[in-house]
């Protein structure tokens, strides 16, 4: 039976970790501000799939107190990735796998520098969930994960036995999971959605439905998606016109949705700008492709992020890439 | 002695009209919501150049009650230009001149369609002034006007005798004024400043100093200015790199400034998007030049404008171009 370390017990880590523990796996949760509460009271999951409570979990406030685990699941916001060089060495064995459940681009490559000899798997989560109180996660919808192994420079690479075993654990825990041989393609595909909606929702103070209902911003969303397609293409990854059409049609049908970046902004948290905008722009730029509209959105978000956050809470370079 | 009609007695029209009347000219003011107040109490000008009061002015609530005048000064916001076809025919004689003191592009061409046989002069006002109460104008700084005659298709055209006479009237009234033979060049030059600062101040809720202090938005401002330069170039008007550098340096030294579009936005008034963004974009597009960043700013402003205004207060096409 595999052991799991959950690094960052919030909307994602709290939800998936609790599901794994409920399925009988040995799960260890790293917490920060919620540590005392969760150590005493455990985790409460309010989910459309059924509520449940774990009155007792293995809670830790410092990585050095945790056991080395088979699978290290990174559920931090990318804005806290500066902590990874201190956290990760405490948690790994020689055959540990690092599973990165974050948006954007670049964390796997950064972890490969910290732990050059460990297997790294990237995961994209298609989920609506929020932490509504310490140790209390509200899971509103969806939940699927897509996994892809990381190989040097994000080259496509076959699905491994270890990925299949992790997938089995998640499926046994009631989490839909799929495996793919091209992590970078999946990351670009998710960025097709994340870049326009996360960015514009913050800059224009809007939910997805309003961005789609307005004739000007619905066109702008599609233009931004096409720039992401161009960037993916510069990385030899093909995003079809049909995929973009599907994303637009899908969002048009969705219930009004406040994006994760908008929730961060409204909560006074730093925005995941580097992972979701900076590194994708850099990937494209390094391959000779500029993305003017995405670049402008990046500049606007940097301004709003800096304006919203006292300097002491957020330093340039907080996201390591 | 020339007679002047002031169409729109606000921050601009109230200020310049009062200066002309104080200098002894025969001035007629068209008002809307402030009509009763100004008819009874006149105009109060609080100016860095010296405060003054005009206890009695020729105030009108309808253009059809006004006398035809020699110079018709259009000081409406461009968002009210839909009113011009009803207003203007009441005010003109065979030799009247229409003086358009508005930002952006396109009003002169629109007026030429309403009054094909009248001389039209465009004017750019470099002034900080606000209407702070009915009939009460606060003039904070500057005040210069640049005039250029309108000729079909905005071609460059010589300075006329009539322009020189108008300039003399304004100078006698204490208003600095300069004449130029290329109205379109002057309009594009002012758009170099107006497009980035007016647009970004609304989208990012910021004064000019904050846009310049942030490393990301200060670059974005310069990028937007360079797109305006490209558009001007497509219209065979040259804006030099030095001019852009001067605008940036000038704004960096200015006191923190809330742009006119931001004041409109904060006051719940419709934004001058068509004149300041839509028509400039169209001018460039018609000449085969696209402005991606200005276009994105236009889309964002349209979204914010529509979101802020109840539909009854503002209809698409309110600005006639």
C-alpha cells in the first residue's frame, strides 16, 4: 500500500487527500495556518458526491516531522513554490514520485532541479472546490485529474507503471483520473481555458458568464485562446480549432463561475501570474513567438497584484521558475 | 464682434465660454440639467488663473430658442453627439463656423455630413478642469487649445482667416491658443496620450502616477503609444520617437492625475470609447493596420462601460461615427 504526502491541504489537497485516506490509504497532510485545527478536528468534506468527515488525520506543521512517502502530492498554490526546496528533501525516498497538481507551466522543471533523480508526474485538476473554513472543503463540481509524466524539457514520454498505480489508488478513492503521454500538451490545453478566463475575470471583475455574454469580451476570450494555441504550436503541440470551439461552448453552458485567480484576488492572496502567464509567455518567446494580448493581460495582472498586496507579503520571484 | 454659441456648458464649455463673455463677447450657453440654476445664478469659475463670477449669462435649455451665432463651439462629451443633428441646424447662419472641442477622432467628419457647407475647425484642449456643481467650474491647470481646420477626409489644409479671428478672441479672453495646418496630426498626437492613460486608468482603477510607477504598466503605456504611432503613420502622419519619449517623461513629472475617462467612469457617465478608441482603430483598420493592444483595451472598456451603465442610459451608437 502506497503512502501519500499531501503538500498543501487546501481546496485541492484537502479534497483529494481526504478521499485517499477514506479509501484506506496512508496519507500525511502538511498544513500551515490550519494545522492546529485539523490536528484536533480532522477534515470535513462537503461534496456533491456526498459529504464525509475524517475526525482524525496525520497532520503536520513542518515537513521535517513527516515520514518519507511513496507519492508526494504538491497542492500548494504556485505562489508558494519558493517553499519547495526546503520541503521536498524531507519527504522523499529513493523511489518516491512527485505528483504536481498545479495549474500553469514550469513547476515540474523546477522540481527536477531540486530532485534530479526522482520521477515527476504532472497533474491537471478539473475541479470546482474551495476551502471555506479551516479543515473544511466545499467541493462544488467535477473533480477529474489528468496525469502525464514529466521528462526533461517537457518532451512527450510513455505512461509509466507508477502512474498506473497512482491512478488505481485515485480511482479506488472515487476520483476520475486519466493518463496521457504528453504532459505539455495537456498543460497547454488547460491554459487555453485558464489564461483568458482567469486573467479577464480579475482585470474586469467578472464571472465567466458575463465575459461570455458581452460581445466584446467573448471575442477577446477567443483571441486570447488563439494566442495560446500559437504558443502551444511553437512547442510542437497542436491545439485544434475544434478544441477552442469546445472550450467556448462549454464555458457558455457552465453555471456562472468565479475563477481560481479571481477567488485569490478577492481574498487578498497573491495571484499565480508566473505559472499561468509568465512561464507560458517565456516558453513562446524562447521559441520566437510573441503573444501580444496575453502579454498585456500579464502586465495588467502584475499591476493589480502589486497594487493589492503589501510588499512584505509578496516578493518578485516568489514563484520559482 | 463675433457671437459664440457654447453647446454643452460643462468643464470645458463653461470655462471657455465664461472667459469669452468676460472679455466682452456675446456668448450663448446651451445647458441641460443645469439650465435653471445657471439662468438664475450664472457661472462661477474657480481658476488657478483667478476666480471670477458671471452673475448673468445667456442660458438656454433648447437649441431652437438660441440665436444663430458666428462660432458654434461643441463642448459636449462625444457620448452625446447623437444630439448634434437636432441641435446644430438651429444655431447656424450661412457663414457660421463649427468649432469642435472634443477628444478623439471623427466628430468633424460627422458634422460635415450634417452641415456640408459650413466651415469646421477641430480643437484639442490641454486643460484640467471639472464641473464641481451646477454652473460651477473648477479649473485646476493648463488650458491651451490647438486648432486645425477640417477638410474632407482630414487632409491637411491651410490656416484660415476665420481661425485667426477666433484665435484672437480666445487670446483676448486669456486663453492660449495655437493654430496648425494639420488637424489629423494634432488629433493623433493627443491620442498618443489619451489612449493609454484614459484606457488603463479605467481598466486598472489607477491614476497616471501609479501607471508610471509600476514597471509592467509603464512598459504597456509605451507599447500602446507605439501602436498609436503606427496608426498615425498609416494615415501618413508622423509621430516621432522623441514625441513619445516626451509624453512619457511629461506624465512621469505630472502630479497624480485622474483622467477624464476615469472621472466619467467614477461618475457613472458613459465612456467616450467610440471617439477615443473605436474610430482610431477603424481609421487604422481601413488602412490595413491592426492595433492588437489598443483593440484589447477597447474591448475591455466596452465591457466595463456596458457593465456600469443601465441599458436605458446608453445605447450602442450613441456616439455617431
